[in-house]
C-alpha cells in the first residue's frame, strides 16, 4: 500500500498500490502525501534558529527516544482507525498492562515473563474491546471510552495512588541501554513500524484491513470476514499498547497511578496528521511516522526554546492545528482530483 | 488549486528554507554566546493550574534572575511522562543547574540520575524525590500539614461542643497527587483518634465543581455539618459556593457557621480569614522554597560543594527557623507548617501577601 493509499469498495481486496502516477499529477500527489515531512522540516529549522542545541546528535537521539512510546501508541490506534473504529482506551491500556506486568515480578516471575504478561494483558484488553464492538455491536467510541475509565480506575486501585518503582534492572534495561550514545529503545518502535508496514502492505490481512475500513458491506460481499478482521485489529492494537506500556515503564523506571493518561490525544492526533483517515481505509505507516515525529518535535522543541510557560501549550496546540489543517487541505485536494 | 501554486510554493519554500538556514547559523552563534555568558538554570513546574504553582514559578524566576542567571520554565501540566521528557530536553541545553517541583517522587528519580551523571546540580522543591542525588530539597511535610489542619478543627469543635465531637467533611483531592494523598492521610489519621467525631471523607479530585457537589450532597445528608476541610484553597471555592447556597456561609461566631480550615495559605484564604468566614489555613511557603533552593545552589552546589546540614535561620520568613537534615537524596529542609488565622493574616512575610500585594499576582 502506498503512502496515504486507500482501498475503494470496488477494488477492496485486490489493490495493493496507489493509482498510476504520471507527470504533474504524480508530483502533486507526492507533494500532498508528503506535506507532513515539509512541515516537520520547517519546524526543525525554526526550533534550530531559536536554539542551536536542536540540531545536535544528542537532540536527535532525544527525539527518537521520546517518539518511541508515542509512536507505538500511534501505530496501535491506527489499526482500529483503519477498520473504521476507534480505541480510546489505548493510553489507559498502556498504563494498566504495564502495572500488571510489573506486579507479576513480585511472584517470582522472571523479568522477561513479567514483560510478556504485561504485553499480553494489553492484547487481552484489545480482544475484549474487539469482541464488544463486533459481537455485542457496541459503538467503539463509547465502549472504549468506558474501558478507558475502567482501566484508569483499575490502575489507581491497584497502585492505591502509589508509584511502582521497585522494578529489577533487567526489567528496565531496554529503556536505559545504549550502543555508544545511541539508545536502544527506538529500535523497538522501528521493528514494530516495519512489522505493521509489512502486515498492511504485503499480507492478505493488511489488504483486508483496508478493505473493511473502506467499505465493510462491500468487503462482506467480497468474502472478507469483517468481524474477525476488526477483532484482529483490536488485538494487535492492544498488543502494541502493551509494548508501549513496557517501554514507558522501562524508560521511566516507574509506573505512576495515572501512567499514560497524557498520551491519549497525541496518540490519536499523530496518525491522523500522518494521513490515517478517521473514517477508515486510508493511511500508511510512513505517514504515521511523520505524524509521530512532528508531534514529538513540537513537544521537544517547545521545551528547549524560551517561550513563557503560560503560552507553550497554546503554541503547541496551534502548531498541531496547522498540521491538521494542512492535512485536511491535502485530503480535500486528493478527493477533488 | 493548480499545480502552478505548488511550483510557486516550492520556490518560496526553498527561499524560505535558505533564509532560515542562514538565520540558524547566526542564531546559533548568538545563542551560543549568550549561553556562555550566563549560567542557565531552568525550572520544571508540575502545573500552572493553581495560584500556588504560579506563585512558586514566579518566585523561582525572581530568585534565579536575581543571581544574574538565565531562566526558563517548562510546565508538565500534571503529566509525569511529559515532565521526564522536559527534563531530558533541558539537559540538551547544558544547564548549570535545574530546579523542579516533581509530579511524582519516585518517577522523577530516573531523570535526576541522568543529571547526576553529568554532574549538574538538582534543586527540588515542594515534592521531594525518593531517589537520586539532589543538591538541596526544600519542601513541606504534607502529612503533618494534614494533621495540623485536623488539629485546628478538633480545637474548634472542642470549643463549640465542650469536647471533641461533631461532624466533619474532608473534601480530599486527587489521590494521584502525592501531596494531596499525604494531606488526606495526615488529616484522617488525626481525626480517627477522636471516636466522637463523625468523619465524612469524600473524593473531589481537587476540582471546584466536585468540591461544590460533594459539599452540597453532604449538607443534604448532614444539615448540621460542623466543619469542612479542603487540601487546597483554590478548588475550595466550590465549597464556599455550596455553603452560600445552603445558607451556611456564616462568620465565625455566628449561628450556623461551618468551621472551615484548608491548607496552602493562598491570598483567597487570607481574604476569607479577614472577612471572618474562614477559621484558619495551614500554610506552606513556596517563596521560601524557591529562594532557599537558589541560595543553596549558588553558595554551594554550583561550586561543587555539598550543602551543609544543621539549623537554618532567616527572619525574612514567618517560620524563621528550620533544620537542614540528611535525607535519602541529600540535604533537605522541611519548612515547618504554620497556621494562618485572624491574628497573623496581615503579616507581610506571609507568601500570600508577598505574591498578591508586592508582586501583583492577582487571581484572574
């Protein structure tokens, strides 16, 4: 699937590439699909003007680390979005699954077992969401909203407001380890990014995901088991949330009683900025990567330039707004072609 | 829109990028020169949503700039991960020191250790860290603050009923907040020593609307409620509105007065005390947090010397005396909580009076 590509109902299960490109229209298409990268480049230059440290290798490493958790969550939330659903419990699932994993360590489970249990707990929550949405026909927006509140409450109840910090070094190793000065943690994001790209572009499952999101009725007619595809999307999404939870716990070396709550809106915004449609069936991991890097750059950049702190959230919001507006223009122009 | 637009835009974009790149080179040199001339000491704030935190940031800013250092503040808005990321970002600016009010005592430890590796002094205020090397911690005993608020109410209940008995609403704040949780624990542990006091301990998340609805609900259940306590002054405006709506916003000594004791000592509490509606507020001192931290960083930590432990005395502050002790993270000054009431509310050393009257930090 090409960047920002979608699957139209008439070709739901068979198309694997965007429309043929030629001449000016392909240039226009290319510009439209890559606008997030121009916006990102512009911001990097602007932040660099304000602060020379922004161009350093250290800062690049810093942004990569900070993009890891948001990136994993953005990948997670993109899967329900691609099948025309939404999962608002992703960020809460991240916190909840990480505490489940950490707690198992108290029962003599080795560090890798704890990490695995936590990640699987995330997948189980995803499975439950998927079953509720498909079997019980619950509206995903409301069902996952309820799940978000449940998981937030569960995390608070489990921790009783305390922070869990007594995790063994092996458990938090991946969040702290470096090769030279390069942190290892972003590799996890890169691997997950590549895995999701392969699934979406090279497998029947990926094509089915686009098809279901593009037109569920047409997909059913084409023989795709829509409910099964949606459940798989939710499970993979929960799995990624579990991985994100483990990464965040390993990096912070702590799990707070409201772990992850601040990620929700950004993790939804990142894939949408990167071209994933909220109506399903359109988007790519390259675009998601662009959205993630853009949001991370905005946050990292605003922290190192000396704006008065009262105005920083507003400026950050305005930048995101501009990014979304540019994306909307892109979508509108693509549709009008 | 035609493709001509994009051709034009592309040219314009390339021109703009070239101009910015040129500006970057100039800007880099200018910033580098500026950074070299002044020690950079940023402040990582937990929030700007409450007057207390705004005053605290202003106090750090004034203290840092009074030293001739370069100041910058970042606000994590109660998002712990964001605060850790901001610390990481600030590390790239190679600061001479960092001052912070951590959101979470334990989670901040990983960030502190990263600063320790680079030998950059860390000053912690308001919420102590539980691990890592901290040059100086200046904070408040939140548990003791809650206990003192309870003791004030118990004293007033005893005066009202002849013995410590009656009904008390504790409109406690979000349990995710270390400070509010400790205040709740201190308040309740003290109250539980008095079996004739019926305690209604109810969650409000520290939000005005929830404080209001919880107080209204409790007053409906217990119309003759004796006392109300909130762990912070700003959100307790909801309690005030509820008392007004139920005809219980009476002055001290009037029939139907609800004993009202909070924690923080903000200017609004001063006003309620002066007007006679509030009995007392247990105060901490964010201005002292900032000034003493900067003082210790300047005198010792930034000269690679440890902050000495022992008595600390400064008549500039209402509480005047404290003791710097060794804590798990290093030298620590826990400023003793003190009670603001009608007898001392006008003392010019109260942080609320300094912030509101001298600095002009008005409630918006």
